[in-house]
């Protein structure tokens, strides 16, 4: 008798191989339904018709029902697209429950002249499919649905489904979960709104930077005056503002505001060449700041001038500028209180007196970052599942952007482990022209999620021990 084939390890390998065969058999149908979903222009922004958003909702409800989900509901909040809620009971009282999250709305396509093919006509290319929203986040929705199909609607864990319809624009749902924690009850969550740091490298996103905004303005004169007659001693508001903005970074481009947290990044990161390619930075142009890219992108602060009110060059007159204003975007360390960081930036600007002139500083909204605890049974199960799906050890990465709902979910279910992984990758052009998903990433994410449910069910013990 071959003990290896019949022992516990042999059974596990047979089960893994059977699951892989099942996923491969599902891929054609998953891709076909993904194209149906991506063909719907479900843009939940003001000025766009709400009908396509509702069409996407209806299609997802039908796909969930066909995948064996009987308990399907809907959450409607004021001014917010419908949130699909659904669930499958745990197969046994001791089995864990996993919440599956994704969103079915998409970004506007932008200038369609920059697209190789129409954004809402899903188009095959070698190794993938191109369409607006196909990576962010409709492929990840199909990962969830494909996982349910892989188990014939009877997964080895309980399932709690939350499919949001207005994530890209934002809505009241961002802050809703703590007000209704029972709706989100689970032991672990898979937030499928991320993906791999690069194609083929299985990645768990374990940190998100926080974000805040601020206005800084200066008025020096009641009105513009002739630069020939008054230029020199007359205070130029734009010069005052630019001198203030110049203090936010040191000579190397590192943020120079005291009180903003920065630490070394120990996870996986992009190479300089990868970053240049993704951001479109020419090799002749130096990158700003010092330290690793991970530190500059994820575990340190960033201050960006995202708007400037000043006379445009086309309409420039020979006059001293009386008023100028800038809007700043601040990204903060995942564990720093964003209000504390915003106060540090506002305090820095208020203490300045460029040429003796005070600034008016108006702090805006602030949203917290997030850092996951990665030592629990769900993370152990996820690492095993991602390794099996991609044939490589998974890495931990982060996102410089924020996902506000994650903090709401963490507050609603504080003991649940939160995992972020999915079918996107850093080259998928989300929010840009020619957004695409690779079939290899879609298959890998589907296999990883299906394997995760099995691994987690086997490892879980009531009370959180494993």
C-alpha cells in the first residue's frame, strides 16, 4: 500500500488537485459571466444614469442564486446604491463564517479616445480581458461567485456576502457597519478589492495608508496692482503661498513636517523600474525622497498639492497677485491617527509667516488607515491557499490608497481577521484607460479563495484558536 497516497498528506494533496480541476472546469463560465457584468456601465457617480447600476445588481443577484445562494437581501441607505446582502449558513455549528466583500460599481471611463477598444465592450486580448471595471472590481466579484460554484453552493464554512454598489464615489455605507454589526457577523473577511503586487506574485495586502485634506490660502491685497508700479515691496500672494509650500519637504523631497509618522517598510515592494513604468516617470527624472519605495509609498507620509488657485498663464496680466489658494492631500502611516497627522500639518502651516504674512489654514476630512493582524488562523490558511494557487510563497504588501469601509468593518466585527487579496495586479490600469484582468490572475485568485475556505474550515476552532 502507498502510505503517502492514503495518509493525511495524501488526502490533502488529492483534495487540492480535485479543487484545481474543478476551478479549471469553471473558468470558461466565469469569464463569460464576467464579460456580461463588465458590459454594464454601472457608474454610481452624479450625472450618470442609475439604471445600469441596478442592472448590475440584478445580474449579480441572479448569479448568486444560480450559485446556490437562497438567502439574498438588500440594504438601502439614503443617497446610496443598493448593497446586496446574502448568506449561506455554516454546514456545522462549529464551522466558521467568512464574509465576502466586493463592489459592482465602476469608475467613469474617462476620455474614450485613449482606449484601445470601447470601455464597456469587454474585449479579449492574449492572456486577458479588457474593459472598464473588469479588474476593479468585477473580476473579484466573479472570484466570489466562482468559489461558491466550486462548492456547488455548499462551502465548508458559513458565508456572509456584501456586494456594494457605490464604493468608487463613496456613500453613507462607508460608516454604516458599526451601526448594524449583526449584518456583518463573521470570523474572517475576504475584502476582494486588491490584488498582486505584480502578476504571478501572490500578495496579501496588510496595510492601507490613511488620508486627509487641507486648504491653505493667503490674501495680501484688496485687488491686483500693476507690477511695474508696485512690484517688489507689494506682497505677492502667490509668492507667499509658494514659499510656504516649499517648507513641506526637505532638499531631498522627504516630508519635513514634524509629527508625521514614518517607519521602514519590511514587506514586499516595487522596484524603482516597476514604479517608473507604472507611474510613467521617465528615467531622466529622479524620484522624490529617500529610503525604500515601500517606506515612501506605504509606511511614511506623503503630501501632494492637488489643486492651486492662481491666475492662469493664458490670462496672466502684469500685476501683483492679491490672492492664492492650494488644496493639499496628506497620506499617513497606517497606524497614525489621521486627525493627529492633519493637526501636525495644519500647525506647521499656521506657524509659518512667509515674508511676515500669515496663512489661513482650513483642515478638511480625515480617514484612518488600517494595519491587519496577521498571526491568526485565517492568515495561516490564506498563506497556504495562495501558495497552492500560485505555486510561490505569498508576500505582504500595502496600498497607498485607502478603503474607508475596511475601518467600518473592523469596528463592526473587531475580532474578525481581515484579508485583502484578489484578481487585480499593479499593472491592471484600474481607474485608467485599457483596464484589464489577466486570466492567470483571475484563475489564481479563484483557486486561492476556494482553497482558503477549505484550509480555514479545517484549521478553525471555536473561540478563535487553531
